[in-house]
C-alpha cells in the first residue's frame, strides 16, 4: 500500500507540519479534541490514526482495519466504512476527552501519496 503524508498549513498557507502515514489517506477530519483523525489503507488492511493537531505526532494507531474508505466519530466510537462493510471501533479508555497538549494553529489539511 505504500506511504502517504498528511500536511497542515496555517492561515497564510505556510506549512505547519507533515506526518508520514502508512498507506494512502482515504478520509480525515478534525475531532472536537483537536486531533486529526485519518483513515489510511487501500485494498488491504488499513489504519485509523489520531494525529496531534499542533504537532502532527501520531498519538493513536489502530491497525488491521479492513480497507477503510470513510470514518466518522460519534460517542467515543469511530465508525469505518470500507470493502468489508461497516466497522465500529471504540476509542481506548482514557483517550477520549484528553485534548491535544497544545492548541493547533493549522487552517487547512491536505494529503498526498509518496
């Protein structure tokens, strides 16, 4: 599946951070906890990643997600659609409700393949 990247830019368009991710980023969103949640993969096992919004550091990686396409977060559960249907993955105890250690400064997120 290769590798890809998620990039964050500030309001002026200057690059704030870049994070290399396993596989192609299929979907992403910014959660209420100011983390960037990313579904990566392709035609095989993928990942759900939670990136610190301020630094891009990967703070959570859930592997063996079957071919993820789209993700939604609701009530501490990530719902993933993909080739295998819909999967519900609860966030680990203690992870939800802990905001990023610093306030993010990005205004735009983009993804690329390497």
